[in-house]
C-alpha cells in the first residue's frame, strides 16, 4: 500500500493511504453541481451538516502586501426580479438553493419580487441564475 502526502485543512501535509487517496482523486474530478449533490447525500446518510470553514490568521493577507488594483467579484447576490409564469418550477429551483424554505415560504419569496436568494460564490450564483432562468424566472446577479 503506497501512501501519498496531501495538504490538510490546516495547511500542513498528512499521509493518506491509497484507498483514501483514490477517493480524493475521484472527488477532484467532480463538477460543482456533482459536489453539491455529494455533500447533500453525505449529510443525509450520516446525519451531519457541512459548514464553511472560516479563514484563520495564517490564511489572511499579510499587511503591506499589495492587492491587485482591480479585484474580480467573487460573491454575488442572486435576485429574482420576476418569477415568470411557471412558478412551480421556480419554487422547486429556489428550494434547491434555499433548502431551509418550505413550499409556502419559497412561494411567498418569489411572489414578492425582487426576491433575494442571498449571497453566493460566483459559480453557485451563476448556476442558480441558469437554473432559475431555465425554470422561467428573470434573475439578476449583483
């Protein structure tokens, strides 16, 4: 059994046995949507909840380091400006991204535009916009 070194969440390196390394390698090939589905499945299977890691002092920018003059926006607010005529599909899509909402809450949200779905990372916001527009809604990213 060969072991590989992998970066840990704390920035150090840890040795993984080949079985775990194969899993990591396969996960790294997944798309964002597939990763999202995998996380949901793991949460359901093991009755756990994934939470975002918060940056530590070691990952914060060093004082005096120069930031680029123009930074690309990495987070966007997803705003539904019009739910369209196919509200059922829009409600289902809203619930994909706001799983804490029940049917009534999701319906109430889209019935009172502009409806703010919250702030999301760039990829997730673009995915939400695409899915909502496919469902018939008009969406803006701010």
